[in-house]
C-alpha cells in the first residue's frame, strides 16, 4: 500500500511506500500519527502547513460487515487541536481498494482564484492510482445537492465524491467534509471540527475516487479473517440494538430521543433542562410513524455505505411522498429540535437538509443557534427563524457569519454565559449533569466535546456492557478511559462505532473483530493488545494538543455545568478535577 | 485604607480593612493579586464568579505629576486570562482620596431585567465611603455621549463616572470601560480585554464617585515624597518627548505615525506591509496642522486627567470649529487608518468618536475590521463602509455582532489566515517583524498582544534608554523581560507609562519615582526592588493564566509572522522559541 500525496502548492502528486513505522497504522491511528509527525501544532489551521490525511480502517473494503469507515485527520480550525472526523461511505473502501493507505492533501496555492478538483483513478497499466486535476471553480458558491449530480454526470455513477459546501468556502469552524451515500446523496459527513474549511483552504473542491479495476486489499490469513467476520456478523444480527428491524434499523439513531428524554439527559433549550416536552414528536419513532402514514407502509432504514448490515440511515418523506431529507440522525434531530425548543419534525428535516446543502455540521449549527437563542437573537421554538438563520449561514450574510464560527465563538459574539463547548467544540446530545460518564469523555477527549470518543452511554443509559447509574460519579473516569481507548482502536479498524453495541455484550463479537484484524495484518493481537493500540493513539493525539497549547487545564467542562443544577434531577456535574486528570494521567 | 466590595447578587456592600498581605500592593499589583486570589481561573468571564477590581496607584491622588492612573483587573472575556486595563482620569484619584484601595465588583443579579448605578460618596459623619444604588435601566442602549451629561446633571459636575457602552451591554470581547476626561467627555478608556462586558454582565451601568470631603491619601515621609516629586517633574519637563510643546504635547501619541512608518514598522492593511503611503495624512503632525488651519492658531494638547504635566491628549476640530473628537491616539489613528488603508483624517476622527460612543476598544475594533477586510467583507480603504460597520457594531446587527468578538474571533468567522492576535487579543500598532523586541512582548506578556506591557519601542525606535537595531533579534528577550517587569511596577505606582521616556533617560527621574513611593509608603525600596516588585506581579499573573489553561505554548506569535516576509524590510519574525521561553523562564 501507498501514501499518496497531493500538494496543492503546485498540483504535484507523489506515491510513497508506507514506512515501516506506519505498517500497522490505519484509520484514526494513521491520521493522528501523521498529523503529529507532519503538522506544526501551532500552525494556522487554514494555512499552508496544515494537512488533511484520509485513511480507511484495517478491514475497510473487505467483506467485514459495517466497516466502510474513513478517518479524516487534521489540525482543527474549531478546536486548534488534533481532529479525527469519521464517516461511513463508499469513499473509504474505494481509497483502500486502490491500495492507498493514506491520502495526504498538503500545501496551498499562492493564489486564491481557482478551486481544483482531483480525480483519482486506478491505472491498470501502471498498476497504481493516478491523479488528474480539473478546474472546479464553477462549482463553488453552490448547494452541494446541485453540484454532486454534475460530478456523477462527468465521471460516472460509480465514483465516490468528497467535497465541502459554502460553509467550507467561507472558512467556518463548523464546516464538514461531505461524502455521497449509496443513493448518491451528498449526505454523509465527516462533520465535526471544521475540516471542510481546511479542504477549502487548500482550494480543493472535490476529491473524486474511481476504483474501477483496483485490486482491493490483501489478507495474510483469509481463513482467520473469515472466522472473525462470521462472529461479527452473528453478533450484529443477534443484538437487539443492531439486528435487522431492531432499534437502529427501525428508528435510526433518533431512537435515542425518547430514551435520553426519559433519563432526563436530553439537553433542552441550550442545556437549560434535561427533559423536553416535545421530545416524542422529534424521535425516531415519530419519523417511522410519519413515514408509515405518508408512504402507506412501514419503511425500515437503509445502509449509508457498502456492506453495512446494521442499516440505520433513515429518510424523512414529505406528504407527497417525495424525500424531505436523508438522514436525520439523533444528534441532528436533537441539535435542531430539543436544543432549540423546536418540535416540528418537518422543520427539523428541512434544517438538516439545509445543513447538508451548505456543508454545515448539524451538531455545531444547532449548538450555535441554541446559544444565539439564549443570547436573544431569536426566541426558543422559532423554527421559521432558525431556518432563515441557517439559510443566512449558507449564504454568508453578516448574521450568518456570526453563527458560522461554532458554539464557542457564537457565545463570545452574543455575550452568552451558558456555552456548551469543550476545547472550542460544541457539545453533543447527552447532558453531562444527567449522565456523568459522558461528561468525563467530553471534558477529557483530545477532540473537544465529542460523544463518539468514549460512548459511556452504553452502560449508563442503554444497559450495554452492564448497567451503571448515570447520575453517579463513581468509577466513571476509569469507564471513560476504557471506552476512549477501545474507541480509538475501533476508529482505526474501520468498523462503524455501532458494532460496539453487539461486541460489548457478546464476547464472540469482540473476538471476531480482533480476528478479522489479525487475519488482514498477520498479527496475533489479543483483546488487551487492541486496547493498548487505542491508548497509544490517544497519547499521540494528546502530544499534539499539548504542543498546540491545549493544556490539561482545558480538560474541563464549562463552569455552568458545576454551578447550575439541571432539571429534572437537579444535579450538577460533580466529577472531581482529580478524576478528570486521572483519565489520561493513569493511561 | 479599605477594600470596598459591591456585591451585585444582592446589592450589598462591605468595607474591609486592607489585609496585611496587600499592604504594599496598589494598582496593577493589587488588581492582579486579588484576581489570582479570588477568581476561579476557569470561571466564565461573564459569569457570577468573575470580579472586577479597581485600584489606583501608590502615588495616585497625590501631587506627583502625571499620576492619575487606575488599574482595572479581571478575568478577560477576550483572552480568557488575567487582565489589567489601565486608564488615566479623575476617577482613580477620587477613589484613592476616599481611601478605597480597591473597589471590588462581584456577584451578579439572578435576573437580567435591571441595570443599576452605584453612587459612591464620602460620608463625613461616618468618615467612610458609602454606596447608594439607583435604577439605571433607562440609560442603557444609548450613546455614552448622551448619558454622561445626564449623570453630571443628576450628581453634579464634580463627580467622576465609569460606565460602558452598548458594546459592553452586548457582551463584546472588545468592549471597554469608559471614564470621563477633565472636560467631562466620556472618552478615556480602560479599553482592552473586554472589561466593559464584565461590568455590564454584573448589571452595573455606572460607578459614580464623589470624593467631596474625602481626606485624601496620607504619606509616611512627605519630605522624601516631595524630593522625589521634584526630580520627576524636572525629568518630565526636560525630556524632548514629554516636555511642554515637546513631541507628545504638540502632536499627541500620534506623533509616532511618521516615526514608525519611516522605520517600516507601521502595520498596514492588516499587517501586510510595514509602510503606508497615506501615513503622513493620519499623523499627529497632520492633526496639529489641520487644527491650526481650521482654528486659525496652534493648539497644543491637554491633560486627560488631573495633575498631568505631559498633556498629550488631543482634539480634532471640524472645519466649523466644533469638536469632531477627542482624543485621537496613535493606536486609534493607526487601527482605523493605516491598518485599514484609510487616510482620511476626518473619517478616522469620526470612527474614533463612534468607538467612544458605543464603548468599543479602538485597537480591537480596527484590528477586527482589518481582518474582515482581508476576508473580503469590504475593500481596504473603504472608509464609509468602515464607518457603517462600526455603527452596526454599536447597534448590534448580525454583521456588527460578527465583528464584536475581537480580532481572533473575527478571523474565525471570516476564515482569515492573517490574524494578528496573541492569546485572543488583537495586536497594536507596532510590526513585530520590523521591531523584534516588541514582538517578544506581544508573544509573552500575560495580557495578550499588548504594547504597553513592555514597550521596547523606547530603545528600538525612539532612542530612549539607548539605541538598538529594531531588526536584530539579539538580546531582545532580556530587553522585553526588563521592560515588562519595570512596567508592571509603573502600572502599580500610579504614574502614567509615559514617564518611562524621561525616567529611562534621566537617572534622577527614576530615582524620583522610587522616592515618591518610599515617601508614601515608608519603604526603603531601591531601583532593583521596584523591578523585583514588578516581576512578582508578572509571576502572579502568569500563575493565574496557567491555571486558566494558557500554557507557555501560547507565548507565540501567529504563524504568518514567521513565514511571510514583511515589506519594506522583507523580514520575518525570527526570535527562537527558546528566547521566547526565556522571558519568563529566567525571571
């Protein structure tokens, strides 16, 4: 496999052998290590010294189920620290199948007048991937739903496309990188951390992959891989959350709305309550029922990417049976729903669609709007006003710009004290005062407030891998540490994080994941080894952040979580600082 | 002397004896120590746990010349670190003469519906200061030039007033605290660091002092003080920069425009050049000549505060002989002039007046506009557009809000790479690539980019206290360290920083300063002692910042200073990181 470098300073490309040091690094492990090795931690995130590293996971592009994940690494313009943003789409498998272990986008043109597209295809004669550039300037300033069809027309229906919307072109801290789903919708996002702006700063509007004729990845021990794969499939298919017509397949990730609301942990009206009276109307069940009524039948969810057998990606249909948007994740329906005091599902769907169209991260956008509502820009519950503001963000008006910098920046602009962000990144849909472990993850992860970095919701709320009291601080630092390390491995192996539900409850599933990786790599890792692998990734990320000036004093939640009790439990976030420090201190 | 506390949570006040530990602490030394002792470093700057501490200097309210300075300390909403913002006005002497060593504003009302005024007067019977509160809600949302006359009408012409403009009410990071000058103009600002927003967050619209009948400060050794005072007066009156009809008295601080432009160190068009073709039109000499032409006579500058014999505060008059604004400082004519490519003096004057009217820091405002111009919001040189944007800032429109967060936040919103800020604070009017020592001060001071924290311009540009090559990096870390420590003492003694010009060149002047302080306090400090005092202040500030998560990795200039050569010298900022670290490392 190779490292393929695209240098935007002179549109040159380079194919390098994967160095010995990186031999076992894939996905997040590789993106984080390369960012640590190659990007000056104090460089400007939108400057020529920052880089974007794309790497698929160990088993990505194999027949392992639900494993089409891609890591995108960079220095984040939102947090100023390291970032790994993870996405499921065909793009990751296509990159891996062309034997590109890492695609590195580096440099920056001196002049800003042209945006480029990079078309990467497999050259059968040379037996290597080749890059062609094209002038993509004419596709800027537009809705991504308008420009993706033009690219499919230009390069054929089988290609996979990465791009960014106007949010990235404006340099917003909340701009994601967009990838197409299996129905060619530009709707799958490496959303967090503003990486769409990094890509735009390189003046690279598109990265289009065509893996036709590419050889695909090889395996050292196919039989072992197959043994692991079978265990993984069995685990996924038998767990109530991940099985066909199970929680995720029926209601999508939005199945969590009612669960978190019940637990008093659904952040409502900019984190002023943990329970929302309109929650049920914005839930996965409501989406399912709305579709059933409008389409005249039960509609189960679809795969966002090839080979997924969980299939949690939903679509919300209009009354006329046309699509309103796909997909409404839990985070999105919360960020633009409960968080804003909005319970109109169609309005939420439209906001999600607008975020996709402009290339905005839904979590950061909803968070910013919540803070702006708290600051008096518009009242909570004003869904029409919120829609208008998202449109302004996409168009780059002054007011739109004032919201594009993300939750923390919005707090500064609107003079708000209740600003739910850590290390500059807005907080996702779990209230740390009601679910203590996830608060520890928010505070300590290298990524800024990020639920996926150590999803302690499993035992705290879902009863997966045991059952813990979400309101208790006891043992939660160790819990978060274990989840963070394991997650860093999962983000490197290429499986979707949702395999965590089955593999944490079904030991054979975890074993299967390790066997799949050993089969591909020829390693003989144990379960302990993969957790140690994840911990090493976290240490590299931490090393980058420290050099970027993000000290351990930043491993804290904003003050209001420890001073303002949250209804309905009237709890504050009461994890001692020593416990927060122990997450990395004892790793 | 007392510490007077105003608790805005319940409108209670408390008069405490000055603790033994604080016996020798005044001005910046006291505000910084009290912020370190009392404010949780990670609290929200606009939350109930932040405090504002007002303290005048050691000799303030005495007959020491040019010593009517006040320190305002707090955790800064702009930098997230400690802040001392320093201002000359009658307010500081009035506070000291009522024997209030420190006025502490703390707490915060639970409800946001009322703004209060605090009227502090000397109660002759009780022989102590007393505080009366009044409802000041009706004075919010207005131009400070409209509300100050109403306060003078209400409380009499002799009072001194502190307040903030709409910028503070909106919670902007660039909102200052405004004080009246001797002609009762609301034009003297503790401008930097967003402290106007902290005051507004406490819902305290006015702090009005009436020192009628107050005893004034006492001295341990009046004869020694008088001896020192005489030396100080002699030094000020004989130095070419500070003497009557000398540089400052004739041309104001704006005398620096031509000097820095000549040196290639006048930041132009958002720090893209060190020389501005329109500089002369925006200089102190131009202000002097314009006034001469319009008023038909030479007009020398006036004192901003009682007892000043330097008298550098200017007024720009309109053609009809009415006042356009007072005063146009060097920093302001630069920030809104060369920095924006604007050379129309009347437009600059109007912008200064608008900044004053809305309570905006001119440096941060000009810096934000420069970054926004770089980001394409409007062209460089568009003075009418800039005026309109400042009006929008004052009115809080979306676009105005997008600029209110200061230079760094504006950079994030407009996706700009050339963002001249350190620790979140915008850079003043000296180019670090052309004047290396001041770059070290910007990088390392506890305050964020701040020229006043260690004004190495003296030897590097002005030939004061020797003459050093501004372009050379040699010895500049030690230079900045010495200036920073000495400055921290000057900021504590109550003299205006401009005494530095005479006392650095005239040994008797420095001696005079030390004698004045020894006379007041009964100490027997040497010159070394006062520098050590200053160094101790810096260490306290540093301690606060570290606990606030501002690590030494933040003691750096933005990347572009080391990568983009600056015309006309085509130099980069080439101070090694080890030298930057040595400023505090070897203190």
